[in-house]
């Protein structure tokens, strides 16, 4: 079913055959996660005006996949880890779950697959999967909603003046992007599957890249409510040791399109 076992006994999602007709949204039974379809297609990854690790800009062909409509909430994560220590800021049931390291996030996605009877089909998204979904179907936009950042956007998303927002927040600048995803920037960073390498784009494959084979840091995407404007861009890349547990880092789950 397109799953490859890696040395740490987790799975990296490798696309399999894509059915001719796929639902736009699917929902997990145990935790109520809603995932939305990102159609197969080409997109532009990187930004020549960005940081050095966003260069060179390059075309990527991405197979279809599903991605969580929202970050994982405290309530959802605590079905897996009852009594999980909530973050200092994201305390409400519907706030994103934080204080999770990379292994926690990986274990959660594996558990979701087991609960759904679809073991091996759920995992964290790759950086490429995140960036394509973040663009919302637009042609290499600067932000998930377009090319500009208004004062109201800044207040909602960045500049250290914002706060974590509810999983289901649908007001103001929290509206979904063109593919129906919420908070692809400025709520919490989310772990990606990939190891991080500053120069990865110089040699990354043009089809379904999943990051370097090894590394010391794992990739993060999505900015956070605490960072400044530059980090809200679709192409912006961050990284952290996989053991990091932070008030600003959470999870968003992905799923293959096979086995419906």
C-alpha cells in the first residue's frame, strides 16, 4: 500500500495508485480529524527573494494526498495521550496541541492509522506536501491567501502580538485558503516528516521529494503566532532538533489516497 519501513520502524508515505474519484474530505472516526484532498499536480517550490535555504526555486510534481484541515487540537491529541501537559499559551480544548516532539508526532500518526484500520497510510506531511497545500491552488503566492499582508493579518498571525487560535476558528484572517485549509501559517509550527538540510533544494528530486536520508534537525513549517511577518510565507523553512517540545510547535496529519 505504498509504505516503506525506515530504520526507526516508522513509515514514510510513498504514493501508490490514485483512484479515479476521490472524496474532497475524509474524517477519522476516533478523533474526528477532517482531512482535505490536495490534487495531484505541479507547483513551484521555494522563493528567490527568501532565505538561502529556499533556493533555487524549482518545479515539483506532487502526487495527490490528504492533509488535516486544521492542526491537531488538545482534545484530539489527548485521546492518544490522556493527561498530556498542555502548552503555556495553547491551553483550551480546541487550541492546537503543543509540547510534542517529532517522535510524539510520528507516534500519533501511526496510532491514528491503527485506530482507523489503515495502518501505514497516515503520517506527517513532507515539506513539499505542506508547501503545495499552503499555496491553496494559487501560483506560488507569498502567503496562503495571496501576495500581501494587511495590518489585520499581522494582528491575527504575527508580530508577537497574536495568541494561539482555536482549531475551528473561521473568523477574519482565519478564513481557509483556496484548498480549504485553515492556519497554514501563524498558529503553530507543525512538524514535517523530512530531515532538514539547508542545501536540499540543490539536489532534491522533482517528483514527491521527502527530504534528505539523514540529518540532525527535522523540518518545521507554518510559522507560528509568535513570529514576525517574514516567517508567514508559504516558502519559509524552519528546523529544530527532533527532541524539541515547545509552546509554538504542533502537529498536522497527512494521509495517502489509497485504500478507500
